[in-house]
């Protein structure tokens, strides 16, 4: 059995960036890139790549194509899925893709997927660490007219169907859908594999296909945001903390109760 998988991946600001280095340009309502700290592939997207590789291995053959939308890609960063074992990569790089909202991203991805040809499965990360909206996979499945199964912790492929264990707070639910389908993956699918030296060397010899919006037949009007960002800022915390210390735990509790009563909290 051979299976063709498309994995949608996103380049994001490193979520481990220290808060002291994080800043927002209030004039253009954008996060300011931090000098010296390169971006990364979104964590859940790496889980999706790992899931795709596991499925290809279990099927005994197939292809894994990584697809990303953005601008100013850092190639050493974006090639990580290739060094993990993905077969090819398509990058939609355009100035208009700099700050797309979910609808604009869906329009670009759906056009790129349609251009790429037939597929059996689309895998996406559960959400991206920059905005945490989780809107794109749902919009993409609606646009392409295929079922969407979310929060997958396990994926099993049949002859013409897919079965998914979807994570829930108290366990999981089992869903089945016909192929082709779109699945969002969480980190319970398994840790992304480390690129091997051989994988890194193979990735260095692979050249991603880079397309613009005009290559996809998309116009600037189709990139117009459906939502308007009214403001973007870093919250300011003005809370004060007071440490209550007593002679022992019981005395500390008594003093805390007195303090709360004085503040009319209890």
C-alpha cells in the first residue's frame, strides 16, 4: 500500500524566547523579531511530520510532502522536516503572506494543495504557538470538502478509510472517516524523531519548490483579512504579592486569615 501525505507546517517565533526579549511594534501591530534567536518549526507541526513518517512506514511506501505559507523563510529551519525524512517541500513565499489571517492562509493552502495533485491525507498541527487559533485546519477541510478529525493521538490507515483516537480530558474518542481526510495532531502522537546525520545530508541536497501567490493564480484581494486586528500589546501586570510568614504553618495560616479578613475578602 502506498499513501500520499501532505503535512502543513508553519515557521513561528521560538516559544522559548525570554519574555524580556519579547516586544511589539504598536504602530504596525506586529511582534518584533528578536535578533539572535532564529524562528522554529511549530511544535505541533513537527508532531504532524512524525505522524506522517510513521504512517508511511506502516504502509510500506508513499510520499510525505511538507507545505508551508509565509515570507522570509529561514531555510535551515524549514529543512528540518526534510532531515527527519520527508520526501519534498513546497514553500509559498510572498510578501502578501507576511501577516495572513486564518482565511487568507486557508485560501493559499487550498490552492497549493489543489495544484500539487492527488493526496490521501493532510496532516496539520493541532494549533500554532504564535496565535493559538486552530482555525486553519477546520477552514482547510471545509474548503477542500473533506472530513476533519481533530486532536489525534493515534492514526490507523485502512484500505479506504482512517481511524483516529482523539484526545479528550477524560480519555479519548474513536472516529472513522473515508479517505481523503484531514487530521490535526497533538503531542501525544509521539516525540518528533531527531534528524540523523544521513537525513541532514540528504536534506541538504533537496531544494524546496518555492512558489508565489501569482504561481497559484491568487490575487491580492483574496488575501484581504476577514478579521481586523484592533490592537496588539503585551499585558501589564500590576498585581502585588505579600509573603505571610509565621512561627510555623499554623501561625502563618492564622496571619493569612487575619490579612484576608482585614481586606474583607473573607
